[in-house]
C-alpha cells in the first residue's frame, strides 16, 4: 500500500470515528436538556400528560436510553430521520427545502468571494506596501472581525429601512406564490430579497480568502523559481500569474473547508433576515426540543464538515509531497 493510500485509509477511519462521536454528543446533549418536547404544550393545556405519554411511546422516547441510542445510530447512518414531533411531517420534507434555501444563498456567495477576494489578494501581495494592499487588508480584516449580525443589521437599517431599496425580511413577499424552482429562485421578487443577505455573506467571507492569497503571493514573489522566470524575460503579469497559480493550494483547501461549513448556514444571518434556511430552522427546533429535526439537521451539518475536511486533507496530501513526504501526484 502506498503512503498516500495509507494516509487516506487512516483519515477515513478518523473521520468515521469523529462522525460517531459527533452524533453521540448530539444524542446526549438533547437528553440532558430540561423538560421534554411536550412540556410547553402541557403547560398551556394544549396537551394532556396522557396524550404526551402516548406520543412519546410512538416516537420510542419511553424506552431505555440504550435502546433509544442504538435505534438513533441505526436511523442516522441510514438517513432515516423519521417524523418531526412538533410538525408531524417527515423530517426530510421539512429539512430539504430549508437546506436548499441555505445552499442557494451561501454557495454563490462563497464562490463569488473566493474568486474576487483571491484575485484582489494576489494583486495586493504582488504590490506589497501599496495603498491597495494596506486598504484591502484593513477593510477585509475589519469586516471579518465584525460579527456577521452587526454587518447585517447595519446594512438592513441603511438600505432596507432608511432608503427602502430592498425588502427587510424573508425570501419572498408574503403575497408571492411561486410555482416551481424557476419561479421560486429566479423571480425578480426573490432577487430583491436575496441581494442584501448575499452581500453580507460575501463581505463576511472575503477577509480569509484575501489574506490567504496575499500571503501566498508574497511568499512566491521571493522564490528562486520566480527569479528564474524573470531572468527568462517573462512580463510582470506572467510572473504574477505563475505566483498566483502556485499559491492556490491553501486557497482551494480553505474553500473546501468553508464549503462544508456552508451546510450549517450562517445562523445569525438567517435570523436577522428571517431567511428560511437550515440555521434558522435549527434555532426553532431547539426551542421546541424537536428531537428528530434537531438530530437530522446537526447530523447533516457535522457530516458535511467532516467529509469536506477529509477531502481537503487528502487533496493537500496528494498535491503537496512536502506535507508528510508521501505525495501521490504532481
């Protein structure tokens, strides 16, 4: 077995263990929460204790903790999420559209900022000490260190409430009734609701990509291979292109990690804009102690992060032999 394959097997095994640990923690934490999914309903008189016990039996919540745990692991690993306790609907039917809304918001934002910020970072790194470098670093660092909900609220007040240029909440107008994916996600009404949360997400992601690209080009600019290309008569633009290409691996790796975290949504962003995504759904589900919905949502989030970490580590190991000496590729 080659070094890279050995590395891949080891990392896959570690990822499997991490997945098991993550879903076990979810199970334990939910059972440690005070009350039950029916406490509020019983307190308001909407549900009797006898009815609550009947529903708990239906969902297997009256069984021993170990029986619940075994069934829980089996169901999650086979993606059988069951029914929501509070909504009486299949979890997939609730979770699927919310996850799609999150991905439609954040994946384009992530791709846009990865491209634009990386290009700006490469230019800034090549022109070290210039006004472009100093300005871009100060601005993006400020945006990255500012909590996303602060940026969201500020832009919402300015462009939503003060100037009335964009809607202030939701993914569509209350009177809109789109039919199909095209009308839902490509209508003018959707785009009006989309532009502000999309802009906040782009601003939030921009700092990391810019700094990674800038630092990569700064390191490459003083390298011997670039001096050789300069001696061969390559123009400055051609040198920058080669320096940028050689600094792409950390950027692509970070992009993969961020892509996994997209499945979590930007919870505070979704809450501020009332965006019907998976992050906002999770907040509501936790408040209602809807176990099946919480378990499914957190499992998908954790699995996405772990899988993308595995892919990023594997790519880094394969394309950069200096990481551990194994190297599998170029």
